C-alpha cells in the first residue's frame, strides 16, 4: 500500500475512497454525490485527481492478489490504521469522517461493513457522534 504525506489532499481522499468502497460496491449515485457534497473542495483535489487516488487505492488492493495469501480484505485493521494515521489534524479528521458518513448513508442505510468501518475510525481517531453532528450542522 502506497503512503501519502501527512494531512495531504491524497491522504484525505483515500480515506473517503476507503469508506465509499467499504460495502464492496461503488455505484453511480455515490460518484454523483461527490460533486453534490463538495467533496473535491474538502480534500482540495480536482475530480480527476480524486479519481486517481481512488484508482490507486484499488490498484494497491489488487496488488495484494499477487501475494502468498492471494486474498484482499479492504477492512483489515492494520491496513485501515495505516491509512488513518496519515491524517493527524483533528479538524480534518472530523470533516473527512462527517463527509464519508454523508456519502455512504446517501442510500439511507449503512450496511454492516460500513458501520464497522465507521465505528473503527471513530475509535481510532477518538471521535464521537457529537463531533460529527457539530461538523454536519455547519
């Protein structure tokens, strides 16, 4: 898995990509919501640059197929924690997680994989629902 500089636009974008793919499905509605929710401005990337981060994330996951395990798990805690560690600023963490939650619940439900990922992120980053509620109400 490639690494990005701490708090870089790419690091923030990859967390969003990870959340979007947590349910192993990326549909057109989710991609449309990226523009509607001003996600590109939040992470300070153009749509093309964001899609490159998404593509690179998928590429990194697919490279794991060439390992001895030949198994890909997008939600391995060690891998998730490495990705999360690249965003260290609390305001960025809150904004990214609130945005990811908004994108993923666009279909009015979080599946078990998405819910598990969000709970893990909140624990890892020491955030709670109040932090997210404050961000969303802005």
